[in-house]
């Protein structure tokens, strides 16, 4: 009896977990560019506490830009959510974005980068930091911006533009002798943001950059390459999803038409459904496999978890609500979120930098360009059906050993051990030691 009750408790817990998985798979997990993204506010509460507790330093031990990204993405997500609020309610978002910006400009934020590069500390640090500077200004009404912040954004934008103007290829160095197109894309997007917030200055620089990019696309995919030769800007490595997912997020702010072309190419070649179990993003294009690295993480069936998370934001900026929603729901199921009334974390909070990427992706919205029309959808609601079937099966299987029809039933007239078997129900009866004749057919 005890074993049976314990089995019922275990079965109930498994069924409850399966039911929770069903809810996470079908409940809306994104809200588009205007509404409050589900769960992100609680994620940001968790992230701020984690950063105060050293999550940035922990991320730095995992990859070279860990400290920087942990704070940059937190600050950018604060801007994204703040822009959804009325101007008078943005005080907390502005305070937190300024705090994150200070961390990027601190000695710890600059430590991995070379000050001798042009622009100073390299285009990676300069571009992301300038984008966040612009975000701080975007949270403030035009007539009420801090003059020092406005001047600093203008000066750093001018320094970036000068570096691009002085470079023959379109891509600047992030580290000595090394260039990745994604870093220059973020920096050029910050120039577009400058011209959106302040009097325009940098259209010739941006147009020249775009022309150089179009001349140096990866010949295998037609996309911007992952890595280039610094001296010429020629592709040195095939387009990869860890950089493409970020490029597609920012290119829409620079040139929406070119960005739509690139996004559709990326979606066609990199978004897959491994084993038929929902959308995910390959690190390398279809038909090509390669090694993972610290940016992509381990590649399971060719899929990069980090690229999948960041593609959610790119899809949302591109108006691809079907793909963004599917990726978000898959993340709710596979990410093992743990929530409280005030916080939310994924993977039990073991890797806060992952929460930072997801919060930034789920809160994605255009800052400069108008929201685009939706591209043709490539996923339908029915992608969930195989996973829902597995969840229903998982919830039902633990009950099978406890089902009534599995019990061993006793015979209806069983006798105690050692007792004589009962008399036959048919045949001649005995009366007084003599056989009585059969009442139906005896003589």
C-alpha cells in the first residue's frame, strides 16, 4: 500500500510538470515591440541583484567580453522596456541604464580592450557603448536631456564616424589585427541613432559603409561574413549565426530594405527544426558543419543555443512575430524558468548572462526605423504538436502501472488454503447416500 501511494505521488508530480510544460508551450511568451514583454521585468530584477553579487565577474571568466556584455545587455533591456512606458514613468529605467553605462566605461568594462586602437578600445567597445549612450538619451524628452550626456554622445559618434571615414574597408578592428563585421554593424547603427536623436551628420559615412558591405558579402551565403581580413575587409570565415543574429537585429536600424533581404536569407539558411521538435538556429548554414566556440556554445545537431536566443530579438525587430513567438515558447519549455512574485530566472539562475541575452531579445523593438511589415511566415502554430504529444505521453505514462486494469484480480469463489473444493454445480445429487436421478432427464 505504501509503495502504491508513493507511486501515485510520483505520477502526480510528473503529470503536473508535463501540464506546466504544456502551458509554457502555448501561453504567449512575447508581446511585440509595444507591449510589456512577459516576465522581463522580473528577469531584470533578478539580473540587477545578480550583477551586484558578481555575475559580471563570473561571466568574464567564461569569455573575454563577459563582464561587458552582462552589463551592456542589462542596460539595453532597461532602455527597451523604458521606451514602452510614458515619458513620466521612465525614471527607474533611466537610472538603471545610466548605472550600466558607468560600468561599461569603468576600468573593469574596458580591461579586455586596447586603448591604442581606432576608435579607442576598438570598435566592439566603442559601438556597443555608444548605442547604450544613445539609449539613455532616447529615454529623455528632447528638451530635457542632460547637456553633458548629449555632448558625450555627439563626441563619441563623431569619433566613430571619423574612424570609418579613414578606413578603406568597412570593418574596423575590435582587437589588434582582428575584425568582425558584427561589431562595426552595431557602431554604424549608433550613428543612425545619433541622426535620429540629434541634428543629422553621418548619412555620407553610413552610405559609404553600406556600399563597402555590399561589395564584400560572404560568397557562400550572400550574407555578411563572420570574420574578415582587417586590411581588405574580404571574407575570412563563412557567415555564422552567433554574429548574424546580432547583425540582423541592428541592420534593420541602418537600412531597412537591405536588412529585410539579409534577414530572409539568414532565416532560410539557418533556422531549422531539428528532429521536428520546434524551431532553432544552426551555427553554420544548412549543408555545412563546423566547430563550436565560446560564443556559440556546444553545438547539438548543429544548433547554437546562444544564436537561437538572440535570433528571437532579430525576428521581433523584423516584425516576424510567428518566429519570435515560436522561439520564445520553445525557450519557456527548454529553459526551465523558475519564477517568484518578484523575480524570474532561467536554468535555475545558474548562468545570469544567459538571462541577460534573453531579456534583451524578448524586449527587442526598433529604436530608429519604423516597425516593418511582417515577412511571410515560415512557422505555424502546429509546430508545437509533436512537443505537446510528447508532454501528454510523459504525463500519462507514470499512471499506467497504477491503472485498475493492471491489478491482479482474485477468482470470484476462491477457497481458503487447505479447504476442499466446492461441490460441482451440476451432475447427480446424493440423497441419503443414494444417487438421486437427474431431474431433467433421469429414469
